[in-house]
C-alpha cells in the first residue's frame, strides 16, 4: 500500500493505492495521527485505487473517523470501488462514515463543514 498526501485548500487528501488490510491499516491510522498533531482535522481518503479492504481496514477507517470527530474535524472516504463499497454497506459503516461518490464531492463536503464550523 502507498499513501500520497496532498492538500486542497484546508482539506488534506490522502491518495491510497493498494489493499487496506491488517498489514497496512496501522499506516493509515499513523498518518492521520501525524496530521492531527499538526492541526489538520479535515481529511479525505481517496479510495479509487484501493482494490480490497478487510475488517482491519474497515476498523482503521472507523478509528480515523472517530479520532477526527473527537478533534472537531471530519473524515470522508471518496470513490470506493464496488468491492470496498460493499464492505461499508454490509457492515453499515456507511451510516457513520461519510462516503462521497467522487473526490470533488468529498472535498466539497469537507469545505462546507469547515465553513459551517467557522460560523458557530
């Protein structure tokens, strides 16, 4: 698995390539922990190049979602493959984690949340 980090305004975009499984889940959680330490709390995970996700990968996504929520941030998974989408649906994780059909939709959702929180 490979994770490339980029920015879109105030949103951190993680481009993941490969499988999100037990052996790679910790890498995702570690990457997000480093981002939170640097006060980056709005994270999009582009899953368009993730071929497979097991229960450990799903657990990592849920943990990242929870950690970012606790930091007054937000986590969005964008453009998962049908195989990965099925894991989210079957486990009902898609009712907790925001899933965007495209990267642009996910970034837009995060920017809207940033603006909403600034108004408070």
